[in-house]
C-alpha cells in the first residue's frame, strides 16, 4: 500500500510528522495531489497552541492538519460528474450533510447535522500531506489565471474576508476601517480597495504595518505617541466616521473602536475569531443607527464568485504570502507563523 507523510498537531505548540496510507477515492470523491496548503490563524488559536483542542465545530480530532488546501486532481472515484483528472481545484474546507437548508444553499459551514459535518484539517484529513481525499461537492474550479497559492488563500482566509465585505455591501461610496492587518485583515483591505472603497487600516505590529503598505494599503496607522486612536481616525474622516468598519483581530479594544469610529447609519462587521467585547448599546449602537454583523467564513457560491472577481480585478492573494516552506519544514512554518509578525505562511509543493 502506498503511503504519504502528513502533519498532525497534538497541541501545546507541538507538531508530529506521521505516515498515512494514500487514500482511495470512493463514490463522489477525488484524490488531490496537494500544491499549496496555507496556515490559518484558527490553526494557531484552536489547535496548535492550546492543550484542550476545542469542542463542536472547532473540535480537532487528531487528523492531518491544514484547512486551506489547493491542488490538482490525481484520481476520481465512481460517480464524479463535473471534475476530471488534471483539473486544478480549491477545496471549500467544510463538508456538510448536503441535505439541510444551510448545505443546500452552499453554507456548509453552518450545516445543522452535527454528526455529518466535518471540516478538513479539523475532523477529517486536511491539506498538510502529499494527497488529500475530497468530496466533489466541496470543490471549486481554480481558474488558469490564478496560482495554487491564490487558491489556497481563497479556501479560507480570503474567502472569509470576502464574505465580510459582502455582508457590509462594500462599494466605492465607502470609507472602510479595518482593524487587524493579519492575513484576513490584509485580504479584506485588498478586496475593499478592489471594490473601489478607500481603506484605513489599524495595526499595532510594525512588521504587519510595513507589509500592508508594501502591498499598496497606504493609509495604515498604529500607536501614535499616546494620541487616542479614535482622534487619529476622526482626522481621516473629518469627524464623520467610517461608512464600514470591519474587525479582523478579535481584540476587544479593536471591536469597540469599530463601533466608536463608525459613521451614523454605518455597517460594522465582526469577523475576527475569539475574544470578547463589552459596550453600552444605546450610545454606541442604537443611537447611531448602526448595523452590526457577525460573519463566519463564506459559502461555496461566494467562493466561486470570488475567484471570478479575482481574475477580473487582476488581484492575486498570494502577494500576502511572506514565507513558503516544504512539507518537511512544517515545524519551522508553524513556529514562524506563531510569532504573529508575518504575512501568510504556506506549505508548497512547487
């Protein structure tokens, strides 16, 4: 039996490289040869760092890690109808029951059949291995104009950012505040600019501010000699506030800042995972007539829509990748990404 190496994350910042059999595709399944598998902040927060590795949708079951997979179809099983050997594909990283209302509308992230829902890299084998077994209905075609790393970005991080932009209805009429310029925040900033909006980013890590500006997000602010951040932002909107504010950090102060800096009748999106926030609803939300959205990943139709837009805009999310590693270097990849000072970090096969 053919075997492959795969990455398992036991917790407490440990990483194991183990040997697994190369799976055979069953009915409606394909075997992918992996080309790119990027690391996600959720991998760090919920799997790599903690000893207790979660419950429910974020329960890690000791499988091959990596939920941002992109590759080429090596083999198809019986019943595969759309895709064929040699097709380049992105994997939507959650497989649902396929029958509930959420699955049938493409929102498998919200599948209500908890016994059937399984996320790649969480409850079923993910992309940190030479091969990945995927259900055909979780695949999105990767256009020739996009790289495998582009596709890997779309599989979760940039797809998540796109969903947040869609929830807020971002357009060229908007000034958009983005708090937290990690990979999701960078993706949101690039997408908002492509949609025509004027973007202001807030980031306290110098390396990430530098990367954002290098990628063309020129209006990025950080700590300013004790000057209140709200005062700094007010100067950028003539005191009117931002039509849209998107928090990608999960930080309580950043979430509060989004509500505080939003213009009356503005739209605020919380997309950064974890953390808490406390605020007085009347002055900050109700009296300003704000709309507050929670946004979690994207749908399959949104992912298909996103890759079409990326081609049209000539936008390559792979510009966010600052560090590339081979599978054998996965330990170093996670250790570097854990510093919080990088852009996107990815495992690649080419």
